[in-house]
C-alpha cells in the first residue's frame, strides 16, 4: 500500500460520527498510553506471551470447537474462537503472571518510557488484531476500510504478529538492565 492509498483511507474515515471504528482507534490510543505507565516490564512480557500462546492455542485446538458448541447456545457459537481466545488469555495471564517474569527493577528513565509507549502501541495493536480476526466474517466486513486495512486484511495479521517480537528483540536490549540477570 502506497502513501496516497493510506492518505485516502484516513480521509475517508468519518471522525465526526461515533462508530465502532472510532472506538477501536481511540481504545488503541488510550490503552497504549495507560498500559505504558501501568504495566512493568515483567507484566508486559507476560501479556505478550499470553496473547501469543492464547492465539496459537485457539487456532490449533479444533477439538475445543466441539466442546464449546455443545455448551453454548447457537447464537453465541458464532463467536466461539473469540470466547476460547479470551478464556485462554485470562488463564495464561493469571498463571504466567503469578509464576513467571517477575521483575522488581523497572526503570522510569525517558528511554524506558519511550520504549514502553511504542511497545504498548504494538502490543495493544496485536491484541486488537487478534480479537477482530476472531470475530465472524460478517462482523469484520462491517468495519471501515481503514480498520480492515490496519487490523484485519492480509498482511496486517502477520505484521501485528511479528512487530512486537521484532521490536522487543531489536530494541529491548538497549534499555534493559544488565544487572537483572
């Protein structure tokens, strides 16, 4: 996608009429800023690992479809993968947060805050991408072309899957504390 297509998508977005599209982008912005200051590095890693593992388990555990279908009413069954993802995410975050990735040293240097803010934007983007791609296709089609391009259509899922990890691997070493190991 070139710059002119991106500019056309942004211009076509209706900023004056509240919609789910506007809510998604506002949630992305507000959650990223809040998350930057509320979460420590240990929690950030826990959430990232929980999102990846929950997404993988949701996509690779087809036997859960039968279990969920048997227990949920037909109207809720359409959102089965989203429900499975949310359950896995909650369980993994709870258990991983309790037993893994503990850190007491959280720097509040400017570099650390800037790193955390961008990492939060990437991680919340991954979470939004995961939730939106697990919605039924009819619901996905109701979003604006900007939301579909940024979060739903290919290659958005791949980019959101890789971007937080690549950022963490490439830039995380510059703000880490070497004495934590």
